[in-house]
């Protein structure tokens, strides 16, 4: 019988440097990416911009994005690469061109790596198989957002242990650390990537939200993942509170009483002070202020939300270098 | 006429309780005689086949295939699909009506069954139960039955409305054919592309719950009860491609109750589980989807304990470009005619000890009985000369590129098979020879 094979050592049909799922990364690779992010961040701009000089990356975006798109683009450019942006709204995708043909066209135009955001789960796997190019998954449907999980990891390491401790990890780095991920888990690719990555570094991940948005099936994400429906209980146990948006565009007929949701799951100052007065507050964005998170918390001293964005630039630089083979020590 | 002698083979003819070395003489498209080994000494025939070491069995019958003609001949045609059937040991296939246009009139049915379509094996069809398979108004059951319909179905989707399904079961009972139901409560499966559960959650795919299948089976069985009571009729419900333990258990109970329910299981549902989806492999996408390992195991048990009546492939060819896209976008279905016997023998016979004669029965006599195909599914003297000869011990691996089908959408490319078809004879003509 066929069985699930998620071992990082399994022979991969995807080009080296691809990042389709955090499950494809060994702990050593995660550590190497963090190390590279730290190295690139402190390089002089002149040196940094030589790393991917003459290389070409395409950003292929079938969904809107602010943070992810911009940070991948800025990361590539800071390393000297040429980037081109193709979005579904202004390309032949609108005329019905398939993902495969779009990928082959970009490859023919010289793209050596494609950064893909797509509303269909698994789309990056199709693109990687069809083009043979390294593909970076910049968010696929409800599936994964691997670069977000890596930047979240870097944020957590920096805030909990200091910047010097954010350049490498091992299987026990996050021992004793509990991260509560709260909100629309069902539709969240950020939740999936974090829940699959952080426990492998020793963390305990509590998934929190109403049953409708958090089915029991979520426990299948792996060991180290628990379900807690009571937000206050989850908060009381965590060192990191990661909040998620309700994804109205993916609710697909699911009825949700938003007033009740706010009452039970909004992270506001009162709740934070009562249950997690020293926890780190994170949010992958986009935030809906007044819904899952209150202003005072989003802008408060415990919030690392803006730092997450900055770490995104560093992590995505490392991923670009890894994909295009411009980094030292990452290719074996 | 060109007589065919088949000598020295092991005849497995479950309908006649035969599993012994026998020689056969085929004449004028019929089985002229069955004799003890050597019984035809001195008889001359245009063709003599030495079946030493081979099983000689009734030609296989598949009550569930999609041949895509008319309308989608880029995927398959009646000629290519039935050529694949012959290569898989099938001598009879039953075409589903979800062609373009839908097979829902006598004229369309006659066109499909016309010899000009070039069918390589015997072709039957189940026309649509409702006009256009839209689920609103019944088709002309009596007229279609007279034109050769062996059942009615809106396959690809269920007959969802209670009143329409009740009317279909009553009309089919009067026409003495089954209603073949695609059991899926589509109100529970919108936007879903694989089995519901931890694996679907992890892949970020919306999952079809097992209840979607069981609910329709339960509803249909309740309709059978009501119709038996109120109308004095005995309608026949045939449940297509059962994939869940829940549905099988409901069917088992209904059979014990004495209701006329039959069901089929597709090879992929006893050979694979949802893990085959892997990295969004669209060749593991079909409807009903591959289920959990517990469900798969239950499908094997149902075939072993007799709850399942037959094996049917749900052969569903699709062009490469249709499958090579995003998982959620790719169409449902896989080809299956050339891998059914090899999987049945490998999984059911070798791995689970199901006797060869039972496998032959599940793939010939039983489907013949479900669709009331007179003279087929058995090799008694005077019956139709539909024969398959296969080497039951041959191990091989399937190569999708060598398929007779126009399409290559199979999760079994390179998969281990047991038992290789050597010859297929349909109505006394050799239609496939390895």
C-alpha cells in the first residue's frame, strides 16, 4: 500500500532550491536558511547586490498580496536579481492560459526561479513539476505559506532569545515554548506551515478557534499540535500568541456570528493583560483591526507584527539565494 | 464458420460450478461444446488455441465505463475504449450516459450502439435516468429499454430529488432493469476534491465526507422499502463504485432485509487509499475519492464476504492537459480497463486469498446477472462465446504508454500486476491476443 512519505531525505522530483512545503525541509536546512538570512542581512549593500547579479526570478501572483510580493521582490532586487511580476489580472491568465503554459512561457523568457502565489492548494507542485524550475511557494490556497513560517520562526527566536540566537536551530531549540495560533485555522495556510514546522524544533503548538474553523482533522498536521477551543485557556499557556484573520473569501457558505467571534476570540488589551501579560503577539497580516485583534494590542509593546515584516525580507533573501544557487554552504 | 478450439486450459465457469481442466469448441459465436481434456481429438477447427497453463473463463463484463463518444473523442472513443477493454480481458462493457450530448433518447442510444461506432467488444449502455441528467424529468424508460438499455443512471451525479428517484425506481422496476446510482449527496461535497479527513486538512483541500455517500444509499434503500410496500413492485437499486464502510454496511443490512440491492466496487477503491494523492497527484483524483485505509480494507472485506456483487472499473479517460493542472481543477476519474484483472488478482487473490473462481464470478457472472445479460458471463454449452484466457500466475507491471486507451490517466503506471490476459474472444472472434 502507498503510504504518506514526508521525509525530507526522500528523493525529490522538484528542482533543488524549491520550497513547496515546510515538510520538505530538514531541521538542518531550516537552520541553514536562518544562517543565510543572518549573513545576508549584515552584508554591505554593494556586496549583497552581487550575489544574484544577472539572475532572473519571476513573481507569479494569482492572488493579491502586499507583504509577500513586495518582500520577495525587494529581496531579489537587493541581491542583484532581475524580477518580473505577472499577475492574473493583467496577463494571458485572464484569457485562460493554463498554469503549466504560463510557467513554460516564463521559463522561455529566462526566468530561473518562480515565486508563486495561487488560490489552489498544491498549485506550486504542478508548476515545479511542469517547469523543472525551482519554485518558491508564496502561499497556495489553504495549504501552505512556508516563507511565512520561516519568518515567524525568525521573529520568535529573535524576540525570545535575542538576535544572536536566530541564526541556527536544532530539534530542541523551542523546547518549552508554546505557541497559540488562533482564528480561522481551517482556511489558513499560515497555520498549517507553522504547525508543521515549529513542533519539529521542540515547540508545542496550540490551535485555537471555534469548531467550525478548527476541525479535529487538524491534529493530523503532526505531533506537537493540540486543539484548544477556549481562547483564554490557550492564551494562559502560551509564550507566543499568533492571531489569524477570518478569511471571508474562503468561507464558502460557512455561517459565522462575527459578534460572538469577537467576544470569544478577539485579542484585546484586557484579555492579553489577564491571560498572557508577557506573551509575544504576532499576526501574519493582513490584520482586520477590531475583529481578531484590537488596536491597543496590534500597536502595543508586546506586538512583533512589524518585525515580522522585516524578518520576511531577510528570510526571503535567503530563500532567493538558495533557489538560485547564489548562497554559500546551502547547496550540498 | 471459423471454429475455435481451446485446449488444455483450466476452465473456470462459476455459474456452472466448474473449475477443472476442460476443452472448449466455439462455433458460430456460441460455445458449441465443453469436453473433458482430449474430448475433441480428431475435431478440426480453423483455429486451435493451446491454453496449457492458462485459465479459460467467461469474458469479463464491466457494468461501468465511460467511452466519451459522442462529444469528447479527444479523451476516448467507443473504438479505443473497447480496444482497451479487450486488452483487459473484457468482452462486454456498459457505457455510461454522460457523453456530450447526454445519452437520454432512443435515437442517441441507437447511435451509440450502432456497429458503425466500431466497438471491439459487446457494447451495452445505461441511458440517463433523467433528461439531460438534470434530475428533473424521467427519460422514456420503456422506449429505451426496448432499444437495449440495461439500466438507467445519471452517473457522474446522483438522482438527488426523492420524488424523481422514487419515480425512476418504479419505472425501472416495470422495465425490469436496475437504477444504477452514483451515491453522492452533492449538497455535502461542493468544492471538494478528495476524501475528508486529516490528509485533506493537511493538503488544504476541501474533503468529501463519507456521509455524502452513505446518506444517498440510505435514502435510496428507504425508497425501495416504500415502493415494495406501496406499489407491490420489486425495484432493483444498483449502487455504483461504493467507497465507504458506512455505505457498505447499509447495503449489507438492506440485503439481509431482502431488498433488491446490488453494488460494485472499483479496483482503485480496494487497491489504493487516500495517501496515493501524495503531492497532489491528479491521477489519484476521482469521484468517489480514494478513502481512508479503514475504508479500503472494508472494500476488500466486502468483496471477500460477498456483500459486494461485482467489480466495475469506472474507466474514466481524460486527456493529459486536463489532468496536468491544479488538483482542484483537474477532472475526476482514471482509466481502469487494462488494470482491473491484474489488480484483482494481486490484491484480492494473492494478498487476501480470494479464490480465482470468485474473482472470475465478480467480473463476469455477477455483472451479467445485475444487468440481466442473457447468455453472457458463463461458458456452458450454447452460451455466447465470450472468453478470456489469462495466465493467472504471470507477474508484470502496467505501462500506461502501452495502453489501448486514448488516455493515460492512471495511478497504476508501473504498478505491479498479477495475471496477464493472453487472448480475449468476443462472440467467437479473437479481439485481443497478447
